[in-house]
């Protein structure tokens, strides 16, 4: 039995322990449901889009009424300016929300890619620092099988 065999057994046992807990996937699910959830932003964006459409209809009605009836020019200008400001605000809100949604979706894609990478290749290697922090003891059988027992876990 050489040190390399024990180090290899440590890495294998740690990889099994990490995979068994599925820590990255669990964390990803929590992030998907909280930090990266865009449903409320999408609803708010849709509301702003609907508002912009409704304001467009009001502007069209104002323009149509100006050709059919005689309106005070100051009253028309004020109403048109008010509707235009509301439209620009709704459009700016929609664009801001689109940017937030896109940012969250991009960050979620990065988190998923990281989780996929960790699932395929856990970044594990032997460390003299990790050994005393994680390992309670090692059992070496007469046939050479090495079992690493982690701290805080029942012996197998």
C-alpha cells in the first residue's frame, strides 16, 4: 500500500460523497426558483407592453378627434404630450425589464453550464489540508480495499 493508493481512495470517496449529495444540482434548483426566476419580471414587462399598446390607441383616438372636432390647441398639445410621456415611460420600463430578464437568463445559463461541468468532472484532488478536516479514519482490508470514513458519518 502506497500513499498514492490512499490519496486515490480519498478522491474517489469524496467524489462519491459529493455526487450522493448532489450539492450543485440542489443549489441550482434553489437559484432557478429564486434568484433567476423571471416570471414576475415577465408579467411586469407584459403589463408595460399592454399599457404601451393602450396608449397608442389613445393617441390615435386623440389624433382622429382632432380632425373631426374642433379642439383647443393648448388642450390638444397638453393631452398629446401627456400621452407621449406615458408611452415613453411604458416603453422604457419594458426595455429595462427585457434587459433584466435577459441578464437573469444568461446568468442562469452560466450556472447550468457550471453545474453540468461539475456533474461531469468534479474538481477533486487530494489535499494534505483537506485530509484532517474531512477524514475521521481509513480502513484498509487484508485484500487491499481502502475505505475512507469521513468525519460526522457513521462507519460503513
